[in-house]
């Protein structure tokens, strides 16, 4: 039986690229470039690359990139985008919890909950962070976004449901104060015109959890900021109004 995220991203590549949160790629890649000081020798792994928006943009800027995703249809769309282009870019279908890479990359990115926060257990989410850590070289950089639990903890359930960050296609939001998990129902139409009802379940994290998890994986200098889609900045202080957090960590 497919998990909800597998069902969601089956034949949902074209529609995914039309989502509002996918339109900030250029600005997000600008920030990533600043963090690696525009060093073109930086080898990048994009976990949960989806249709390849960050992978392709970074490869076009001259960085060698490997993009991985669980969704075959998303990867097929990503590959279509680069037909005829000679880019330093490879795409592979892998489970983010079981990556084959060991000490291979200078930078790992995981944008827009690229697997992390989506898994059905905390242990599975941790396995994704563990895979990212293993893939990084010593001294490597890990940049990712995660759902910020301070947001639903501070705001009322009604605010969470009514906030304009949520799609008009979602309903039945419920946030569990014990597990920090949000369940909701998503009604979509896929690229083939099939209507689907997806029962979503995502894990939110507080900053101290992220810091502790990363420290157990041999990361240091862990910095957490607010995540402003399309305009990542170190000036954005994480707050209860930040729906996502932006995490930057260095591997020892």
C-alpha cells in the first residue's frame, strides 16, 4: 500500500510545478550560492528534488548536482526539462532514507520538505537526516527547510486552517499537541485528470529538536532561521509566524 506522499506525487509533476510555493527557486538558489561562496567545485546533492527545480537551476549556474527523489513521475518530468542541455546533472530514483552515498558531497540541500517531515514515523524522518549526514564530506554543509512547530503551537487551530499558506484544496486540519503531527485532507486532480483525496500527515519540529538531532549526527554550528519562500535570508529570525524554518549546519 502506498503512503500518502507516494500517492500524492504519482502523476502530479506538471501540477506540482504550478503550485505557488515552487516559484521562488531563483531566489532560493541565490542564497545557496552565497552560502557556498560561489565555489563552482561544490558538489551538490538535492534530496527530494521533485521535478528538479533547484537541481536544474544550480546545474545551469555551473555546479555539479545529483538529484534524487522517490517519485518516478517527478523524475521523468525533471529529465524532460534538461533534454538537449549539457548540464553537470544526474537524476536517480532513491528512497531518501537509504541513500548509497558515503562522504561524496560538499553540500546537501533538502528544500520544501523534500522527504523530511513527510515520513510516517519519527525514526523514518531521522533516517533521512542520517542519510544526508553520511552523504556529506567532513566539513560539508547541509541546508534544508522543515515545518516549524512554533507556528501551530502559538496559533489557534482556526488560524491554522484559515491561514492563506494553506491551499484552498485542503480541509479537516488537526494538529496533535503530543506528536506534533498535522493531519489534513487534500483534494487534487492529477496530471491525467484523475481526482484524488489524499489523507496527509506531516511532522512539525521545534528548533531544539532539530538541533539535538543534528548534533547526534556529528553536525556543528547549527543555525536556524525563518524561511521566507523565494527569499531566504540570515536576517529572518525564526518566530511563531514562521511556517517553515531554514536550517544551516556544518558537518564535523
